[in-house]
C-alpha cells in the first residue's frame, strides 16, 4: 500500500477489492428491538417544518378554515377572529407557564456560578430540563403472552341476522358502479381502491338493506356509509319539494365535524347535494337558518338534534330515508338511551338503518331499540380486535408505587417519545394538571376535554394536526372516531374502564395500514383487564421496564415543580372567577336595558320534564348524591379545610382516578346482571317505534322549558 498523503487537497483513494471496510451502519431498523435505545431529543422538528411536513396531508381543510362554516360560531359582528380569541382564551395557560419558567430560569442563573454559555439554545439547556446522558440506563423489554384459551362452545347463528353476501376485496372504486362525480372526488382525495369494509358495505347499502357493521379502527367506515348515501342522493327527484332525507348521528361534536368534512370533500363535484352540521357549542341561530332550507343530509349530536325538533317549527324527521349511527355501541348505551328513543320515535318507520362501530355489539336486546328490519351482520373483524400493525406495550406499576405514574409518563415523553403522541387521562382535572406540568418541562402540549369551550377544542385539534404541538393530553372525549394522521404513540395514564374503551383509545394510532405503538401503565387493580387485553392480542405484547433510578429522578424533579404548578392553577382559578362575575354583570345589565321585553322571548322546550331529567342524571351519576347539601358539623368542616389546605400528593391524585374507574366498573356489572335477569320489559318498551308520540297509551308528560 502506498504511504499516506498529508496533502489536504489530495483525492480520496479507491477502496481495493481485498481491503477491509468497517461496518459503519447500525443494526437494521426492521429487526425486533429488545432494548429501547435512548435517542437525543428533536424538539425543533415542528419549528423547522412549520406545518409543512411531508407526512401530513396539506390538502386537508379543517372545518373552521372554511369561511362558510365560521358563521356557525357564536357572534355575528365583523370581528369574528377577535371574538374567537377572546372567547376561548386559547393562550392564557401557555403564557402563564412561560412566565413562571422564565422567572425560575432567571432565579437559578443568579444563584449559580457564571459558566460559559453553550453554542446552541435548545430546550436541554433550560433549568427545567432533565439532563440525561446517552449512556444512561435503557428501558428493558420482555414479551408478555396470554395463557392459552380453553376451547369453548361454538356460538349458534342468530336468526335475527342474515348472512352477508361475498365481496371482492381486490376491486377498485370504478368497478363498484359509482357515479362520476364521486369517483372524481375520491381521486382528488387520493383514494383508488376500497378497504374491506367499504367493498362489503357499498353494494349492500345501495340495495337499501339494514346493516350492522364492525371493522377495526382506521379502516374507513365513514366513507363506507357516505358513498352509498351520496350515490342514492344523486338520483333524488328534483321536482318535489326539498326535504331532509339522511340523518347521521355521532356521540361527540368533534366526530360530527370530521364526518361533515368528509361529506364536503365527497360532494365537491356534486353540487345538487346539501349538507348541514348541527352540534352543540356552535351558533344556534345559524343552524336553525340552515335547517330551514331543508338540507339533504343532517349530521348532528342527539342533544342538539332534539332541541331543533321541538323548537324549530319547519324542521322534521318524518321524511328520513336513511339513518346512520356512527359509534353505534356508544349511541345505544345508557347515557343516550332516552335521547335515542326520542329521535327514533320521530323518524320515519320505512327508513334504512345502518350501524357502524369498531366494537359493535351483536346483542339483540341492544339492537331492538333501532328497529332493524332483517339486518345483515357484516363483521369484517372481531368486535374486540385492535389494529393489525399496533405494537402494544405495558408498564407494571407496583402496588405501593402508584404515585410514580406521573414520573413514568414524564420519563417516556422526555426520553423516548417526543412528538405525535396522545396521552389519555381518566379525568379532566388530571388532564389539565399534566398540561401545566409538562409545559413547565418545556414540552409543546395541548389538552382536549369537556371543560374547554368548543372553540378551544377545535383549535387544539387544529394545532395538533398541523404539528404545532407535539403532545395531546385528552380524556375519552378524543377516544372515538377522530382520524388524526401520523399519530405515532398512544399512552394510557390509567387503563380505561372496559376493553371497548381500550380498543378505541389505542385505535388513534396504527390507522389505515400504518404502524403505531401503545403504552399502558398497569397497576395491581388493573390486572384483570390486562388479561382480557392479552387474550385478544394477535401479536405478542411486550412489557417495558423503566429503571427505578430514572423514575425516582423524574419524581424528584416533579416535586420541585409542585409550587409552580399550584401557583399557576391558583392564578387560573382566580381569572375564571373574575370572568364568571363579569359575565353575570353583563347579563344583568342587558336585562335591565331591555326591561319588560326580556321576558317575552319564549323558552326553549325539551322532551323531558325537569323531574325526569333530574332523575336520569342521578341514575347516571357515579357517586351518591341526593341533590341536597349535607349539613356538616364543626369537626367535619375543619377536617375538610385541612384537606384543602394540604396539597394532594401524586398518590392521592392517582387514588382519585382509580376510584372513578372502580365506580364505573361496579355500576356496569350491576347493569349487566340486571339486564340478563329481565329483558322482556326492555324489549316491549323499545319495540314501540312509532313516529307520533300521541299513539302511546300513557298520557304524555308536560314538556319542560329551559
């Protein structure tokens, strides 16, 4: 070999055939990992992309970005954007977190010795950031398998359902006899071949048959029922008076907004089809004006729909030809029992009914209330199946270490999973607290739960979809139906109430044939649900073990941040009380200005009386409450004041979360045993499917005014 040339301008020599070349590449990414390697953080990814990531579909248009839909929000002045900002107060909590972080950073700098400034200004250099070396202890992985099932009895086929006809899974949309406007819209959306649920549903739905369909999360169920609906509406008679022909019901507002967006995209070349969105949190007068025009399709939540039925004189459901229940198992449970009965009594009896869900029930006693006529049972997947490319991991929490859950989640988000993560908490309070806690650690976080206004909820979803925030903290409000692209990881702070809730939570990732990961923290009281989950796993799950020294390090850091967290929460509570007082004062001033004319506005009616509504709320309440304040003794009042004065520890907060789960499970067990004992009264009550309420033998109660 020739000698080494020290000339910097010399060319690099060619590698000979007999030369030994070192392998500079690491192991293949496709190999199964037994240990999770700690990777450096990449928090500036969202700043570099600025919403222009190649993984995100730039053609997606959120519903609030459309000027036609902005009028649905409350407020009719010209300054709509200003009202959105002031009403929602979207950046208040983030500004408080940034202020506290800067103040603490200056304090630590003044106390510490002056050191050389680093070249870059990443988040790792701030005072709140946990400095973890690259060679620190890594998480260990173990395979967790379920025990073999014992062979059970074969399930007998029920006479209530009919067999589904065979379908061709290899066909394309052009082979399914779909009109050109819809094919053009599908091509514009980048869809060319149907998924199995779409290929099986479209031909049967075009025949007008009732359906009870089940498929895994992310399989395209929304397009499966929207395509046959639009195909039939393209050939509607044009000489008749306009009327509402299709009703789509969904349990949450965000899911209704998403379904409405899909219908808008599919009808972009079919201009003779109109669609209306009617959900809570949006402007009531604008919805009444849209329903007065008799749109072809109405997408609504049950509560707001019933409000329009009883208070909008020109809106009726007598001409409904197709009724669709998305997330049907949720719509048929006890929380929507009375509302669904009222909606179905107002619908036409000659309608076509289609039910869709990833955990669709096949119990006849649950399906009788929608009066299915010879339905076809179309189960593409088992109603207890998760996405096929989902990697499930579990972290065991010891019995006396329940307070480590916050530290474990913080360690996962800081060390391993930095972006496109959804963290599910059990309560709204815990969700908001984790927003403050993780925000103080320098993470880009947003929250989504029922305590937020509709403007805040939609804005948080928009920011997460546009990659403006890396982590979304949510309750079960975001567990059903939401289609957010490129979600990499789902973390369960506490295992949900049932297996159905778990399937829907982890279904936010690994959608449409993509890969994803779910990580769940499992305590001693959750081992039974873990066994049920492992029985349904087609791919062996893994047990992640985080070193105890890492958990203890993060727990110590969170204890240092506790005073700052409490300070921010108290500041926010004070602002809420001030805003509430200002709202009451403005309302009183407006009533004084109007004078006697204020009482002339008719109150809105509801299908239940106040007493019936109160009894229903007490029945659905988890805790025991009789509607009256209990008189407390002096000792009891002092005890309550002491507990309020002392801040709750991490163990107390987790104990409160676990208590809610235990109450829900105990009530569910009582309901199942009660239903199994007596189903005759349930069937006779729900089979009374008549469009007019006067046909009932029992005299109707007086409608309440609210």
